[in-house]
C-alpha cells in the first residue's frame, strides 16, 4: 500500500479537545506527524473530577491523569510536549513560536494544519484583595493540589465559595464532606443559571438543609485579611472570617493567541469557526471552550464550556483533517448534570428563560412522577419540566431534579432533541421497565402525554403565573380530597373532590373558564376530560398544588 503524503499537524493545548483530536487523528491517519504543545504539566486530565479530589472522594491525584506524554508516544506515536507554550502564530509562513516555560528557550515550528485548543481560564475580577493568600480557582490538577495542601496545613474550618454554577456547587459539597463550614455566594437570584429559577429551588432548599450558608442576590465587593482570617466583603455585609475562598464565577475563553494572529472572534471574544471547526484561516482549526458554538434549538451562537462538546469537536476535526470532507459539527444543546449531596439536577436544551429571550415560542409541562413505580419500595419523586413548541410539538428542552433516575430521563430527551423529535414521538418512546427501574408509562412518556394532550386540545395547559394576568378571571376548581384541602386552598376556590364531580356539575358555571387543581396534576387531567366533554371550558393547571408550592418557595 502506498503511503499518503504525511501532514505535519500541530495541536495547541491538550485536555478534552486537543488530546481527543490527537488520539483520533492517529487512528484515522497513521502517517501524519502529530505534535501537541501543552503549557501545563499534564496533557490529559479529568478536570471535572477536581472538586472530588479536593475532598478525598477521589483519593489519588494519579486517578485524574488520563494519559501521559509517554503513553501518547508509545501507543500512538504522537509527540506530546508539556511545559511548552505557543506564544505566536505566523499564518503567512505557517509557523508557530513556541516557548519552553521551564528553560525560556524559544523555537519555531512549521505546520501544514494547526489546531487551537487553548481552553478557558477562571474569571478573576479586579476586586480589592483578590490576590490575597487563600483565594483559589479550580481549573487544573495543580489547583486542586494547592487547595488540598492549604486545607491540610492551615487546618481550615470555614470556607467561602463564590459562584453557584457547576464548580461552585461541587466545591461547596466537597468542602462540606471535609467537615468545613461553607458559605456559598451567588450574585443572581438562583444557583445554576442555565436552568429555570423554579427548577433550582428544590436544589437551593437542599443545600440549606445540608448546612450550606447560601446567599443569593449577593455581590462580592472585595477581600480583607483580618486577625481572625480571610473576610469576604459583599454588598450585603461581611461574610464570617474563613480560612479559604474559592472563586467559581465562570470562565473566559483564552483567545489572545488567536486574536494576535488576526483570526476572527465574536463579540464575546470567542473564536469564530465554520461547521468543520475551521477558523477564518482554513488551515487553522479551533475547538473546545474557546470557540463559538451554535445552539441547535435556537440557532443562535454562544459559548458552552463543557467537556462533551469539546471531545466531539476534537474527533470531528481529526476526521476532517484525515480527509472526511463531510465531517461537520452539528452544534450544541447544553446537556448537563450536577450532583449536590444526594440530589441531582440535569438539563438539556435551552431554558424557558433563554427560549423566550431569543424569541422562540415555547410551551411547558410540569409533573412530579416517581423515579420508579410507587408500589416498589424507595420511589423518589422527580421534579420534571418539559419544553416544547406550541405548534408542531417539537421537543425544545427539559430540566429535572431529584434523588434518583434524573439523568437517564434527560438523556432520553437529549436524544429526542438531536433527532428533532416531537412530544408525539415521546408518547411512543419504548423505554426500559421493571418495578425497581421505572414504570410502564415512564416519566418521559408522562411528560409527553401532558404536552400532547395540550396540543390536541384534549386537556389544555394553563400555569399558575398566568392566574393574575389572564384577561378574564377563571373559576378555580380544586378536585383534591378533604384531607388534602386542609393543607391549604386558595380563597374563592370551588372545592369538589374528583369522586363527587359528576354528581355536582350543576354547582359549576358554564359561562366562565374553569382552571382545575389537584395535588400534582393527574386528577386534574381526569376532571378536565370529564368537564370538556360535558360542555365546560376547562383547563389543566400544570403541576397542581405542588407546583404552586414550588413557585412560592
């Protein structure tokens, strides 16, 4: 077999994007000369595991190291150079300037194709005292090592975490696992900003139940070192002195190299790429946290610093470099999961807030199914929200929170979004069932039933937040049982338990809309079907009384 002309391909940066690109490229092209430059000490490590290493849940640092330069060379014949930083690109000459960060030596390396995987860096705002000892970010293995050593040597008993995203929540949990009292500060009204506010309220309550001092709508104004420890100052007063502070307020793309090379960036500083991940220079590709991505649901560009998309982009670029011209990155949908103590929050697709902000029409359905059948011991409720298009029922997104079975349902919805499926498809989804795993009508099916019933006008959905804004005040009909009503009922509500409804239809007006309430929504649907067939203008109040409590929490 004749050897193809060998390309010299340089990859700037390792970890999820660069390392996966290099390994895949070798599998696709045995003849290419592949060189990876990584300015840090590790080319491939599990940065998602860093918070769990700080607590000792992941005991050995070596467990986080996925591949070494020696392994890349021995297994793939790839030249990986750690402690080498690419400091300049000459696109006309097709060369890069490389600095050995240990010796200071500068060399020039030629390329046929260049892949940029520079990643992102933690945001460190220019606040007073930001550089005081004991203030850390969590991005690399050395970061985690430094935090562990600081905790051990300083005997830290109290910590402050700033930022309520993935890293912030995971660090708060893992610090608590080490017996460290933790304050979590978030400037927004909610943690986990990608999700809708009502869906994170159970998570916020859970954090407080676990002893986390959660402070929302609070902005950090600075840091001070006092006699009793590190003090974080905020717009709502000082946080008690701590021995440690973690900055987890987000990341920004590392694109100085691309900017200086004259590559096109978007308004947020991310590298613009085409569907093949090529930059404005067709011989230069870019992948990972530093690139602009397109949301497959909204069609709008954005940033999504997640490991999954970075890995896929790395593989795709390798395929394209190896001659697969049809290799295209389809975009992202933001599928993610975070565990906080024993509670899980998962999401796929844009939030309702994002959809509405970007002008995408959407409808929603709430439900609270068990993660498996109720008659089998241990069923845990899932707070579930499905977002869908009001016209054709296309699935747009979903969010769920609970103690068990959450992420597997969101994974199903994620695939549905990728396949452009509708809620009518999800009605027919054939999913695993055994009593200890699910139900014959899985929560995914149930969410689709609610959505499809709305679209078919069989059980049209209304929502609690619309109660005060609807043009004509509806009559509220509560079909819960008397023992449930004792726990609360809205003033002016007509109360008729579902078993009595057929016999008491004469008590209901037929000239006004009826919004039907039950515990979580199932009996409301039964009542709406009865009422609509009897000539009443009845609507299903999504999520029932439980949803009202969530919204009011």
